[in-house]
C-alpha cells in the first residue's frame, strides 16, 4: 500500500495551460480522504506551489525548487533547505552575462529577471488570473549582478537558463558544468508551453536547464520527509514527466512517467500513464492505488 504520492506540477499535474483538471482534483482529494499523503514536488518557488496545494486541498507538506526546500503548510515553516550562496549566484550570473544568454534567478519567494521571456513569461501570464496575494513575484531589473550585490540575505534556490538556439545553449551548459558546488539539470529535450491571451493561443518552445546547489534533487527531499513521517521508500509513488523527476521516478516504490514525457524519461519509470492533458495523474492513482 502506498502511503505517500509525490507529484510533479508542470507537465504532470498541470495541463498545457497550467491548470489542474477537475478529475485530478477529485482524485487527489479522494486519496487524501484515505489518509494518503499528497506531496507536490516542483521546481517552482514556494508561493506558486503553496497556491496550487491550496487549490487541491493539500495542507501539509510541499517540496519546492526541485528539492531545495520543504515547506510545512500547517506550521507555516521551512523544515528543510539547501540554498545557493550569494557568492555562487554572482558567479553564475557573470557566466550568463559574459555569454549573453537569457537567465532568471529564483529565490524562495520571487523570480529576478531582466525581461519577461520564456519560462518567466509563462509565470507572468499565469499571474493575470490570480489575486495579488497569490501572484508569483517577478522583479524585472536591468543590472542583476548589482541588484544581487546590494540585496540583504536572500534564499536562492536556482538559476534557470533558456535559449532558442541549441548550439548556444549547449555551450553555456558546458561552462556551467565546470562550476564547482552546483548541479546542472541535463535536459535532453525542448520545453513547450502554451500561453492564452484572450481567445488567442501562443506556443513557446525553447531549450531550458536549471542550476541548483550540489546534491539538490527531489528524492533527497522526499527521503528527508519520509524519514520524518516513518514511511518507507517502497511505500512512495512518484509521478513526473521531466529529467528533474529522475531521482524520484527511479527510487520510489512506484515511479510513474507521464505519457507526454520524452521516451528516455519514460524508461526511468516502472510504468507510464496518460498525458497531462488526459488526466494521467488521476488515472495512475485510480489504477495503482484505488484498484488494488
């Protein structure tokens, strides 16, 4: 019997428009009623993940920043963190600036960027449908290096890097991998997002990676949490679609890959469910938890 379900957000629980379907909500609520811990595990910052947890009625733990922090919603407290230092952030910013590549910095509570583009544009559009107290804070600044130098203590969870050109993108990845004390997400496929503007829809495609503190991953955070809860790894079901889900897909008792994930991601999991636009999360829970 699975006692905890760790679920990724973008490309997994959320559809291509960034929404949680009614079927997914109802299935997750049914699982919680049965006493199963539902833990959202995302690369997003705390505010964004907490808002989505509230939407499904999950009020215990969330894992943010790809495992860089665990937030206890009941106690309103951070119980686990592995943040990047200001010195390391400045080093990464310098590399991005020297190579004229698009990047953004994620703190515990906000995103720092030079312009609204790529993944940040998606969050900006997402904000349009949210009240002020639930928006993802986005700070657009001209000189990020100077901005970081002048900031007081900040909790930095990751740097994201995006580009349309694969050659330029791979070049910056090689340079980032030479930086000591960080891990670079090895994404082997293009990222796709759909943005709605009124009745119009726009598709975004770009190469994307994340740089976080060394040894930060979703399974490390899950391991900390299940030790705290007295749950064994074989009692964990993990659902995801991307390379940042690899650790939990491979080490959970049951790793479930989404039907929309790349073939090499699907090979990391034990089973494959339907896509994020076909209620794949709900179908996996119904099949492997409710039907057993």
